[in-house]
C-alpha cells in the first residue's frame, strides 16, 4: 500500500552503492529512527481511526467494540434494549383496579423489578458489564459508549455477576 514504508530499507537504497558500508548504514538507520517512530505512531493512529469509522452506534457494533476492547476472550458484555419488562402496577383491593397484591396462600406472586428494567424507565439501552471490567476501566467504558452511541440516546450500565 501507499502508506507501507520501510524506512531502514529506503535509507539503504538511497545511498550510493559505493557508500553502503556497515558503519555508514548503521549511521543512516540511526538518523532515520525518529522518522520511523513517528511513522509507527501514525500507522497505529490510522488503524484506530479506521476501526472508529467501521463501527457505529448500532447495538451489534457497540457490543462488538466493547467486547473487543474490554473482554476479548470471553465476550461477556451484552447490550440490550432498555425496555426489558412491562411495568406492572400494584393496587390494593379497595382501589378496585386490575392488579392487586396477593397473599402467599393465594399462590399468585408478582415479581417487582427495578426502575431501570421496566418499560417506562426512559432508557434506550442497557449495557451489562462483568464486575472485573467495571472496576478496572469504568471511565474508559463510559467514554467508548458515549463515543459510539447515537445522539440523544440514554443508557445505563448494570454490573453482570
């Protein structure tokens, strides 16, 4: 490709053939070392930018980029919709509404959920993260999610045990 340059080889090829001695070649390579290190940083920066351009805020891409960055082996990070469960409202029998709270003998339990798990939470997606990833790199996780999410989308990070 046009950006693949071996500066040590280029330096030796630009020397006239009668000056291609070992000491002079090493001297030229020493002179080219700062340019080679700048090229190395530029090439890595280019690869990072290509990765950023190839991924978007879609759930599949967000899950992939988070797993590639934080959990490349086990891939335990999940991204799910913010509306996990329908909201169930509990009323007393005196209010004469649809759902009332039952006793244990009536054998009709109602499972209560956290606000972040119900349909009217206002969240667009939930990121489930293992404890180790959450503790080790919380701020990098936040910055990656904020970078890739679409504008105006709301999310919550929940620790997956």
